[in-house]
C-alpha cells in the first residue's frame, strides 16, 4: 500500500520539483504490470465480497462482516473504478501530467517516431553505412541518450525500453521537458528531440523540419484525424 501511495503521489504530479524528483519517479515507475494486475484484482475481490455478502448474508462470508459492512456497495464500486482508472490510465496522460506537457505533444512524437509501435528499433547510419546509434521503442529513445541517462538511472536498459512502453514514454517526456527547461517551451525545443542541439546547417534544417512535422501531427490529433493508440 505504501508503494502504491508513493506511486500515486508521483504519477499525479503532486510534487512540481521535476528536476529533484525525477530520479525517484523513474525508480518508482518500475511499477510492473504484475503489480498493476494485483492491485486491480484486489479491487475486484473486495467488490465481489461485498456483493456476495449482500446477496447471501448467512453464508460463510458472514465472517467478513466486520470488514465489509463499513463499505457501502456504491463505495466499493467507486473504489474499484478509482483503482482501475489509476492503474490503467493512459501513459501519455500520466507522463504529460507529471512533466507538465500537453500529452498530445507526446502522442505526436510517438506517432512520428514509431507510429505507436512499442517494439520499433531504428539504426542511424552514416554515409558509409556504419551504425552511429540506435533508437528504441515507442518514443525512439536514442542509445546515446540512454547511455547518458544510465549514469543517473542505472536500471534503464534497452530491454526495458522495448518491453515497457510506459517507461519509454516517460523517458521521452523527460527528454522533452529537459529541452523545454533549457531552451524554452517552443518548437525549437521540440525539434531538438530528434535532431539534437548542434548548430550545423543540416542540424538546424532537420530541427525545423521535425518540429514542422510534429506540429501538423499535433493538429491532426487534436482534430481527430489521427486516432492515437492508448498505452497503459
């Protein structure tokens, strides 16, 4: 329960000191699917106990009377809905809430980078065909970015970025938030997500083109012309 409360506190963005709390947040995001499933199953179990007791008050469930009577049926149902909505909330929404970013910007990047494919990988090669870096997962986290982040977050691995799309989304949101903090909340910072920060002519052009593509994707998501994939 304590783990869930800490996770809830972090995921709801209760703390706004993102720089100081991101380490704890990413560590807590190791919230595995099995933990989420256990939490949801617990809510279902409580609700079923309550309903069964109301239907069969003289059955063996009477031994749970002390536990179940203080919880009205409506309250048990609300508790289940609250747990399920939190545990299975869209990861784009949770990441956007925590990093104070419109989640549709994150969805736009995911659409542009991988078409919402959590298993996507891409090798970045030079003119000679040599692999310079590799992008992983739904937000296409670059291997160089991963290596720099692993100094702070050693639990981040290639395997986890691919197998845990929610974690991948939060790492991508962290990259974008750091760009916003360093260069302002603008399209230049969005372009840096893909093209980097160097001031070479080709990099400047790539930043502009990437930001432009994200802008048009963002408008299409807002208008409903692109249906984003729900990730949880």
